[in-house]
């Protein structure tokens, strides 16, 4: 009998630790390696993953001082397959009855530890990561310092349900995180230090927290690219003036003014 599938909300996460796996030939339903060959949907999936990685690194590095996670195309590809499988069987087992992690072995991804978070119903990575962070089990996976790499998968089912899968893996070489082929940490744009691909009050809040901590003599860890994105006036300092420019720009954009640049709000 087929298990009942949840259409929205979250399922408790699974965690496991396995030995390193031998590399196998990879085959995938999506191509996230070559941007020139990506479809519009694949480009959107890559953007969603980049946003999710940035948000997770905000929680790990900025809020807790933990190591960053990186991403790489193959991990995102297999996580996309998992997201599509959730339309058939919502849970941590695949439609063929095997455990969700079997797809990593199938595609030759090496790891020493792994966790999967799944969700259904939310339409964007910001609200989905927020949903996971408000669930203790999922949050514990996201902020586990052992994990070194993250992949995000997204699938919009014909019945309009949105499915999400996240794989977190630990890829270690001795005591250091191993470098995986094609891995990267997503960029953060000027005026978007939280990496959500939107400039809004959340960015200003992050800037103000950083500036206040430094002013109080408190060292604060920041994700890769944060300082460059937060220094809106590019004067080598991240302070309240940068936060003010972000807020004014965000308000103007929200009012429908699409002919402005964030540089228009820098105090000279």
C-alpha cells in the first residue's frame, strides 16, 4: 500500500553516517554544470540553490560562527531528482523503496555523513529555508558543524505543489573539508549582503548587527562576500550609512521606481 503523501509542511529529517563511497558514473535528469546549456528552469534552480546556500551560511557563520558550506552542480542535480521523487513518495524513502541517500551512491558522490531535509508547499527558497529553521530537527541539520557541502532541489509538480529537498553532506580529508570538483560559494551582490538576491530590510538588519558588534569591540564572523556586498559606498567600512542606503533603495524600489541604482542613495 502506498504511503500517504503530505502536500504541504515538513517531515522529520533523517540523518545517517556512512563510509566513504567509491566514485561511479553519474547520470542526471538536469544539467547544472554549463550555464550556456541550461534551460530557463535549470537557471532558476541554480539561483534557488545559490540563495539557499547563502541563507544557510548566514545561519551558520554570521549567527553562530560555524564553518561555511559550499555547493557543487552534481549535488544539486541529484537533490533535484529527489525533489521530483517527492511528488511520488513524500518521505525519506525513494519510490523504489530504497533510502533517500541511495541516490548519492548511485551518482558517485563521496561523503562521511549526510542528512536530508524535505518540504512541500512554499514557492521560494527564502520561505522554505525559514520553514526549516523553525523546525528543530531540520534546523539541527542545517547548523550541524560537521557538514561541509549543501545541495538544494526544487520541483514544481503538475498539480502545482512545490517540492524541496536539501542534502547536507560531510566531505572530509583528515580534519579539513575536502575540496569537491566544481564546488563554489555563491556570490553576494552589492547591497544584498544576506545573499537572498533581493535588497531589503533584512540586508540592512544584517549590516547594522555587524556594525554594532564591531563598534562594541566584538569580533563577528561573516560569510564569504558579505563585506564586499555590505560596503555599499565602497569606502572600506561597513556601517550605518550602508544600512541607510540599503533601506532607502529598497523603499524606492518597493514604491515602483525601477529607474534607480543603489548608488543613487550613497551619501557623498
